[in-house]
C-alpha cells in the first residue's frame, strides 16, 4: 500500500499550479457545467451562448447531436432523439415498462437492461449520458483552454448503487476523471455557502424535471452531515407537463396520441406551465385546432396538487427519519426549475414555516455547488475546513432463506463504511456459494432492488459448517459498493464474480470504451500509457513528500530501498513501457506498506493531541 | 480493533460523548477520501478503508449498548452474535406484560397518554439497567463481566420495545 498524503488542515501539501476542474449537473431535463474562476463559481456557456444544455441526444445515421440542436429535431425525429435518459440510468428493462408509454422513443431489452433502438443501432443509457457529459466537458475545456484535471458530477441523493455506478461509467466512457459523485442537495447547500457561518439543520427541496429529493443536512463547525434523505426518483416537473397533457388530450377528444403529437402536446404543456409562473391565466391553440383555449393557474394547481402533496409527504417522512420536526429547520434551499411554480413555493413555505432560499437560479445552483467542490478536490483551494459527510440513501441487504432480506448496512449510515458478515457452508466439500445483494427498505427481496449476484469460488473443501467465509461489504465516499470475501480458518481469498443486476460489468465498460466513437480515433495504447504515467507521478509525489516529512519512521535499510524504488520508478515513467511502469508502481506500493501504516498511526495520534508526536 | 485506542480515550463505559464527537470530526478531516482525491489510487483506497474504520468505531462507541458490547469483547467476552435462549422467568413475565400493553394501545380511548405512560416505564427501566451496567463494567472482573453481559441482553429487549412503540406512534399519526 502506498502513502497517504497527509497535510495539516489549512495548509497545502505542496506549492501547486492552478488545476482545471469543473462541476457538472447531469440533469434529467437540462445539464450544466460550471467552474470557479477568480474565486467565483459560474456556469459556462457553449458556442451558442447557452449554459443550460437540454439533456437531449439525437442519433442520425452519421452523427450524434447533443443539446438545443437535438431538441429542435425532436418533433420530427422522435424515435432517434433521446430525452430524459437519466430516468433510465441503472435500470432493468422490466423496471421501465411504465415509462414505455411516456417516452417517444423505442425502449428495448438488452440482456435484461434497458436500451434504446436508434438509427445508429442499439444505445444504452450509459452511452447516451456519456455524449452529454463529453459535450459539457468540451465546453469547459474550450472555455478554460486546457484539458480538465477532474470533475465532480452530481447525482440525486436518492440514487441507488446501480444508478451511481451507471453515472460513473458514463463519465469513464466520456474520458473524464471523476473526483467525486456529489449529492445534488449537498451541492446546492454549498452554493449558498451554508458550509461557512450557518449552523443548524437545513432542508434542501429539489424538484427537478424527473426526480424529487428532500434532504436534511446538519451544518456545524464546517462539517456537512447528511442526516437523512428521501424523495421519489420518478416524480418531477415532467409529471406536471404530463398532467397538463392528459387534461389537454381530454379537451381535444383524441383517444390516443401518436409519438409526434405527444411531443407537440408536451412542448405546449411546458410553455403553459412556464407562463403560469407569472400569469394568472394563458390562452393558446391546441395543435391542429384554430379555436383559442383558456387555462388558469388555479386549474393548473388543481391538476398538480396531488403531486405537490406527495412531495410534502416525503418531507414529513424524511424529518421523521432524522428525528426532527419542521420547526427545527433553520433554512430551506430550493433547487430545480419546478420550484418556480408558485404552488410549490407556497406549500413548502407553509410546511417548514420558513421562506425558502431562492436567490440563486434554481436551475444553476447545483452546478455552482459542484464547481465549488471540484475546485477544492482538485487542490486549488487549500482549506481543510469543509468536510462533507454523506450517508447511504438506501439500506444494503442480502437475500436469506425464504426470499427475506437481511440488512447489512442500514440507510443513513455515514459513508465510507465497511461491514462484514460471516457465512458457512451447508454441504460437505462445498467450494462455492452464491449471494444476492439487494438495496431497499422492504422485508421481501422481491420488493427491493436487486443490485448484484456474487459467486464465491475457491472455498477450501471442508465438512458442512466447517468453512467460515467472511464477506466484507464496503461502500466508498461516492456510495458505491464493493465486496471482498475470505475463508477465515485458512485465510483463502475467495474469487468473487460480480454480476450487477442492472449495470454493466467492468468488461462491458472496457468493450464500450474501445468501441466508442470518442476513442476509436485515439490510440487506446497511448491512453493506457498516459494513465499509468499519471499514476506514477502521483505515487512519486506522495512518497517523496512522505520521506521528507517522516523519514525518521524508517531505518536506513528501509529508507534506501524506498529511495532506490523511487529512482527506478522515475526512470521507467519516462519510457513507454506501460507494463513496466505498472510493475514499478506496484513494487513501490509494496515496499511502502509498512511505512504507510506507521505514518497513519502517527497521524492519528497527532490529530488527536494537536501536537507532533515528537513533541509529546 | 480497539475503538477506544483509535480515539485515544480511556476504555471505560462512561464516555464523554462531546469529546468523542470532536475527536471523530478531527480524524474525519484528516482521513476522509475527499482530502486525498488527487492522491494515487492506493492512497485513495487506503483513505476509504481508514474512514470506514473511523465511522464504524464512532458508531459503536456512540451507542451505550454497542459500546458495552465492545468493552466486553475487548475483555474476551463476545456476545454480539450469540444465539442463546434467555431464562429469567421474572424478566420474561415483565416483557410479556409490556408487550400486551403495546398490543392494546389502539384499543384505548386515549392512545397518546397510554404511549406516554409506556414510554416512561421503558425509559425508567432502561436508565436503571444502564446504571447497573456502568457499575458492573467498572468493576473489571470476570464475574461482573458476566453480569454485564446479562444486563446487555436485558437492555436489548427494552430497546426493541422502544422501537416498536415508536412504530406504533408513527402509525397512529398517519
């Protein structure tokens, strides 16, 4: 294991140059990219002068179009124009049957996963999202004049493991270095600067195009703690539009709408909704009808009242989860274009008995917060003051006998987290075992979300009940799960074969990477070499710094061996032998394992005493 | 792993929770993966593992029952995953009575006051048992440790009842 870079809070580890970083809000309806320049976070505009890029991708026989241009074509090329792809991320085909009616393109079953049939062949949601991410990253690179060192991408707090993984895969496919998946509400609170100065409990009400999230955060002494999250991953402004469409369809007397008509009605509904934010009433023509139709705000509010009520119920539930009452909330942050709807604002204000914060554009607030965090993570801002402690939004569990779930990591547990569980064999000489990991709160496995099936192989043959397999579930800071297993008495490490239920395996991602238009032009070998060189540079920097700070923890033999390894690593790093660089990194990591452990101990002690160990 | 050692706190049942909290945050600030996001791959992995340990330790020390179990485990007495039946007829009778009271809440004219009443009983019993537990654990001898283990088993019943009571209260509110 290599060395941690340990820096005193408030002091950067080394002098550094300004690095390029961006925050990306990958939304259901619109996406944005923002960055911090001259100390201020701002959204970036593309060559058309727009910062809000519709999350729409259109496939033509020989090109891929993203954003406004794709949107314009949506009406006449509905089949090949993918909207609201975020709703499909990390989903199985069978889970999207309800959406089939609502989306104007053709969903198909790709080995259990949902995919879309286009003129360019079958595209999965990860590939479609990668196109949006690449477009945004491109805008950022062009504006900033260089390749991005890293990005922060926001996801709804409610996203489960499969959806987060799909988002990360999309970024990988787009060639981006993801420093962190950040929960949207946390980003919004950061944008309002609530991390400095504000103390107390804050609610973030995020009603976007396709998702609703309510999160309760506690802020104290610069620490951001997500106390609880809740919401509905299939509720948003799109549903307001559909409510209007249903109403209009009734008025028109049409029994059924074609894909094309649906698109026209949706566009009309959206414009009605937007006008009703300012106006009390609007008049318009139904498609193909010359007569004027009137529609008032109160009619609109009647249509959407049940949907808004649903969000308030979720607010009540999440407060209960956090063990709080509405009066204890000191600030409410509004996020998402749908919070412009007057009924939404008034209901939220009434429930929390507090006027919500709306001074930052609710469409941009998440991207701005993401940019602020990206700037910190890339190392441009040397303040160790903000600490974001996130929680896992949904419980992780295992299937047990009779289709019941056993919770391993309950929801709202602070991440990163690792929990181990022991299993035993039930047959003599059994060498393999299957585990089914699910996510959700319900008792029955079939009511939870299937995440993955694991097969443990290579268990040493023993009598029934003789083998004790310790399975460790680890969730990282992004909320992503990984699993390891070990037989306890023999120490044999089991092989784990992961079959994500609604995700892509590592091999599939690698294949997509090779096949993608994006990288066909680039030399794959070159890319792999570059990756290893960057990693080697990181290792060199970290170890050199560690030697400088803590050489006293090593004896002369150890120190000389490490120094030799660094010299060797620096030499091969200059060459073009990818495998040799990789081997040299591993060698260095191996040599510095003990050193890292000693530094870790020392650093724990010094953190707790406030002194260097030498002084104690 | 000794969680008390990790936080550099004395291995005692009576713990200063404010101090624990502030030490927890100090360690988090040092080791959270976000502080190491531009480090090498191994560094980041190490940061994840270390923070997971810190989170686990904090979680276990924060709650009295888990803290007591951890203390006993450090003294070689493991009870966290034991499967054994409980034979204290007096105690079991008392539990059954409390369960009956829970079951009859929705038959009452004034369920809120019944809930308050049961809640008071549970809190009182819990407090009493926790005090006994503290004394037993402080003695630091094998006999008292066995007694502590029994007290933990009893307390688990009360925590469970408390949860069920909260559930009933929620259902009534909906």
